[in-house]
């Protein structure tokens, strides 16, 4: 800061603390609600956590909320994990390969391949809902982990990120590897992928969040409850029409749905911030 | 160990840009040949063609008598040291040196022995577990050399290996490379733009300009008998002085600015035609008087005292370019003095209009 | 397009490497998108037995449909509010965090995690807080004299989804604003201070102009977010209600396809959405180019 003004500093901290509180507030109340009985919550929300934590979380994890037709949360959490891991790993794998092809080879239709990948940026699921659903249905991939993940793993962003990174890898390393007897695949495995580790990890964090937070896609391709993911499943509990939702259990579900990505983002904050800003470059 | 033969080699880049029109060179077994020239002269291209990193448009390259034009770099039994070392940043020193051996399927125990041996030679034994970023510039340079020698290849290729080091380290590593190459007696091709490196390291030099071999010869050859004006100007520091001259009508001498006449019969074939006269600064000596016709008078303008030597910058009558003389440090001279100078016999070079050497006087 | 000067030579390997990416792109992106375009010029009879080519009829009908136009307007209002609110709050917080250098990282940690919360989950959280019977926020508003009920009041419903969408997006904007501010050479503000500019003036004349590419970039990103990534918020909370007051375009295209079963109209809506994304992406890339020059 250019000059010292104690009053300003105090104001700044106040604003920031207020901001942070504003962000934590909904989560805190959700947590409080998730530790009381349904009756207590509906009478007016207490300000401090209650003693129903184990009971409530135990109920949702093992039984789900039967009245709302949602499966046990344990299963939905598992589905979410499978889906987001498959999406993150799948996107990274196929994008690494395509970036490698585009950067390190010269071949007919290279530019066409590049633009084909680029176009996916402009076609999010949201704009081609019905026909994509029909393709997945036609391939018999409804209600399957493959259907939940494979259609989402094409990635222009990841491809571009790796392409950009590969361009910064010195050519002399490639020369040295060739003299050391490494062909393209060996070079890719022994040199390029290990060098991409940081980018890879940063991207993994972002793509994991992307996969975990998918909503519309699982909604389209799953009708069988045993394939529900937690983020789309929660809607089944909250949106029960005219009735009041079972708030204490819905909030326990919400907490469980947001906990894994929040833990990932906070434990890998540096990688996440780096990745996010790189991806948008 | 093997000789290298470069036979009428040509390189054309798409464009088309002809980088090397036609170049031939034989390098004897165990010889260290330096490719030297200004940047963009094609020396790196030539080296990379020998390495197999660049396709050969025409001609043939043989290593140990075997045609290698269509062989992959790894199949040519060569090793290369790069300008930026090109060490694999994620591998330890040991792994950097072992990588090429592993790719060749050398047994583990043998790799261990070879790497240990190379590390011992280069003083890297204590650093084998380190990553490149934990090493100093000189150490990285040694690892790059280690990676080259560990395979005991037939040929070493050096692509400006010292240009990333500071001056002190550079001269130190220069000596080490020379010593190592003598010890291993491996045929070597060494690219540099630094003439000091070229002179001190090379058994022979190939001086390149615009993709053409200007001269091939020992360091003494190219210094004392430059074949072209380009070579004369490129080798030596400070640079050779060039004076415009005209061969006398009777062919018995060359007229120079300021009325100086260089008596020689070597330019007889060019009677009446312009020539360029070259004299190295270190070959100009103080003369007794300024009256002889083979003595030039320098109007001194600037004196640079180096200690052992003194560089005197000045001008001749009738000639605009600065002339430099390297004189003994004991000489007392001040800016503005008129200094009579004469050239040592046998050190004056004559170049014709095509810039080829006519003779040395 | 640039490549390496050093490349490998191989006849079929590059195609093999590209195959998975291109296959998925073709099957799940290009084919469905072309189908959307194809359906958008067809019309089915009410029993779904025959289809006929109708040219731009679907589009004409759509643009004459007050419900669609209303949905368009709803989406624009929603996007502007989300972008404005989340960027405004994020900018204020970023400026404050940038000035308390030592604790900036701590505040960053406290502020970034809502980005990890899925839009739908964020929606449910705020849905709970504003629940007219049990919600704390609704209760507080009641005390202030506003009878909040997003089940019957369209404005309240819109406010709910705007708050939920913006809450999550502040984190993202904050990160970019903070990065932008921290990338600015400190010597610039110092020079301005020596020239006698106070903190506010320094911000308005030095930092904000230098930040303007970031502002523009975030504006596009936020509009894309509000247009296309907020389906979950609407679907999990208001379900478009009350009435059609919170039917954003993406929600409408889904509802028309899966609940209304109106194939031609839904396809035409898809095509319009594609045009919007293409336009926004183009703008985004233009600004990126400018940002790079910077």
C-alpha cells in the first residue's frame, strides 16, 4: 500500500470479513439445520448446531429419503465420484494425446482436426439437449457410467492448454530424446507427460469440479435411481411440489454434495487458481 | 571411432531457401573439426544433418564408411551436446545419463558401470542423485557431456556447447572438452561462432559463410594464410585492417592510400586492377622513419592500453576507415601523434576483386 | 497454425492419437448439433407420424411466440443482474484484498470455495434460506416488512435465482480481479501517489483502466455462465415458476423437448442458442487477443 492509513486498513478488513461471512453464512445455516430434527427446523431454525448430526447423516447415507424417491446418499456419492473421476481422467488422457498429435506431427488434415476440436467449445450440452440424448439412447448408454461420462470427455480447453504448454517445451529436448533413441511414444511417455505434471494436476482439479457439478447431463441420461449423482439427486428431495421438504435431511445432503469439491479446491488451492487462470488464457 | 565423410551435401528448406548449396568435408578418425562462422551461415544445419535431426536434401553423409542419410539419429552411433544442455528436467543426473542406454536395452548392471565411469571422468559422482535445476551452469554442462560420453559413440557432435556459460567458466570448460576429446580420441564435430573457441579447440577448422565452405585448414593455416577476405576478417581480434589498393601497371607493386607502395611481384596477374590489402593489427610495427616508401604514417586518434599491448587507432592519409595497430605496451604514444609503421615481412595479404587471396607478402 | 520446428515423422500415428477426441466430438457434438439444425426446419404432425420440410417456419413461430420472447427477456434480465451483482461484489472484495497484501491469501482462501459448490446445490441452499416458512432470510425480510414468497411472487423468485447464481460466481470473478490487480506493477500506483492522487482517484484513473480488459473478459464469461450453466439452479428451485417468471432459455428448451415434446420448436431454440454461444465465443476470443497484447 502506498500510504499508511490505519482507519482505511480497518475498514478494508471489515469489508473482507463481512464478505467472507456472507459466503460462509448459507453453509453454516445448512450445517446447523442438518444437525437438528425436522421438527426443530420447521419450528424456526436454531442458531447453533444440535445433537442429531450422527442420526441425520446416518439416515441419508444409508437409507436416503424414501418419501422423495431418492436412493441412499452413499450410492449417489459413489456415482458422483465415478463420474467425475472418469470425466477428469478421460478428458486429460484424450486431450494430452490430441495435443501431442497436433503439436509434434505434421500431417494432412491437421488444421481440420484442430478446428473440429475447437468447435466443441461452442456446443455445450445445453444447446443440443434432445439430439444428444437421442444419440446416447440409440447407443444404449442410458443409465450407465459410460453414458454419464464418455459424451462429456471431449475437451477443447484441455487440448488447447496442453498444446500451449507443449509449445514451450524446448525443441532441444526432443532432439536429445531422438538421439537417445526415443521414438514419438517413448518421448511422450518419458519426457512430455512427466514434464506436464503440474499442468496435469491443475487441470485435474478443475475437471473434477466440472464433473462433480454436472447437473443437466445426469438428469438427461439417468432414469434408474441407482445411477443418480448426488448433485442431481438433491433436486428430487428439495423440489417436492406443495409439501415442505424434509429440511434437516435435505441440508445434510447438500453438505455432503458440496463437501468433496470444496475439500478438493481448498487442499489444492494453488493448483486450482493456477489452472483456472491458465485455462482462460 | 570412425571418420566422417560429408560428400556434396545440399540442404534446401521449404520456401525454397537454399541453406547449403554443396559442401564436402572429410574428418579423420579421432580428429576434432570445428565448424565456425557467423550466425545463419549453415553450420548448425550441417551439424544437425550429421546428427540426423535434419533431412539431407542432396549428397551423402557417411560415418565410419556407412551411409547414414536415411538412418534415425539413434541408429547413427553419435552423441550430441546441445547449447542449452537439453537435460531432461524431471530426471536425476543419473537418469539423464542412463536414458539413452536404457532405450538401447543395455543391461542394468552395465548401465550402472558405464554411468559411474563417465561420472568419474567428469567429476559428477557426488551429483548423480540431483535434478538439473539443483546444479550450477558448469555442472549442467558436464552432465550434458556425460550423457554424450556414456554411450561411447563413434562421433561427438557439439552445438555451441559453451555459449550459455560466463567468460571464466567458458575458458575452463574449453580446456576440459579438449582434454576429454584427446583422452577418448573420438571423432568430433564442434559448432561455434566464437573464433577463440574455434582456434583453441580445433585440429582443423571449417569456416562457413552463407552455406559455403570458405576455407578448411588448421588454425595456423587459416590465421596465416586465409583463403578469402571473409576468413581473414573473421579470424583474429582485433579484426584485420583492410586497405584499398591498386596493382601498379608494371605489376611490380601495389599502390596504397597515402602514397605507400608495397613492392611485390605476386599481383602481377592483376596489373592495373584494384585489390584489397589486409594487415593484422599485430603485424604492424613501429618503423624508424616515415620517409621510406614501405612505411605508412598513422595519425593516431585513440589509444587503448591493455597492459602487455597497446591498441592504437588512427587514420592514413587518403583513407577514411580506422586502422588499428597492436603495439608493445612499452611504446610511448599519445593521441594526435604521427606514428610511422611498417608491416612484418610475409604478413600482408592480397585479395582480388572476388575476395579470393592472391598471395601473402 | 504454429507447430514445432522439430516434429516426428509417422504415417498413421497422429491420426490414431487424435481418434478418441475426434470420435467423441463427432458422435456427441457434431452429429447432435447437425440434427438440431436438421429438425429445426422440419415439422411433425401431431401424431408424430410424418414430418415435412417447413423452412424457417419454426423460427418464425418461435419469434412470434410471446412466451419465447418473455423467456428471452427473463434470461437477459437474469444475466445482467447476475453479472452485475457478482462482478460488483467481487471487484470491491478484490480491491480490499489487494490492499492488505499480507493477508490477501487468507482472504482468497475464505472467498474461493463457493466456486466448488454446484449451481444446483447453491440453489437449494438459498432456497432453504428464503423458504417462506422456515427460512432465516425470509424471516428477516418479514421483520423488515417485506412479505417474501418466491412461490407466488415472480420478483422474489427471480431474486432468489439471481442471488444463488451470483453467490457462487463471485469467487470466480474475485480470483480474476485479484490476479489482475496483483499483476499491476506497484510502481504505477506509487508514481500516481507521488503525483498527488488519493486512493480513490488512483483507482479510477490508474487501476480501473488497466483492469478494463479483465472486466470485459469477465462480463462475457459471466453472461455465458448465466445463459448456459444455471439450468440446475432453476430446475432445482423455482422450476420456472411462479407462472413462467423464471423460465430462462435453457430451461425452456429442455422443458419443450422433454415435457412439451415439441421437437421442431425445441430444435429451433437449440439453433438460436448455438448462434448465441458462437457469438459470445467470438467476442471472448477477440478480447483475449487484446488481453494478450496488453
